[in-house]
């Protein structure tokens, strides 16, 4: 059974930084296409950043230059480094994985990020 466990969320002042982690277990991590999404109160869930099948990274336009996606296959973990945080970055951040072998997707439980002004 695949599990995605997020950590690293919390309360931070505007201009600060956080690093989110998502540890995957239960399958072969290298077959996972990984991404982060977020959902703010009253809004739809939106893509933050994702690894593409070609090995590049897509970022939401509004986040380019502030957020950095990375992965450590040896640790089965994906990271989201968030810098220069703004109050509008406040949301629940979700880790997402697609097992490319069978196109099965998985979600983590989410981690709250709150940015105070």
C-alpha cells in the first residue's frame, strides 16, 4: 500500500522560508511522477510544482523563482523549498504521486502552511 507522508508545514512570517518534505513508501519511488498541490480556503486545489515525464519541472507561474522542487530517490522523498513566502501562500499543501506503470495516483494527507503578514 502506497503512503505519502508530508511534513514541514507551519506558521511563518511573510518573507520567511519553509521546506516541505513528502516521504513515499509502499512502492518503487523511481516509478513515481511527483508533484505538490495546494488548496487555500474557499479555493480549488491548484498545482504548485511537478516533475514532468521528460525530467523537467513545471511551476505555477506565480511561484517561479520562489519555490523549488527537488527529489531524493535514495530517500524516496520529494521536497518543496519555499522562499519569500507571502500571506497568499497560506494553504494546505498536498503531495501527489502517479505510479507511471499503471497510472494510479495517490495523495498525502496535507500539511498546513500559514504565512502571517
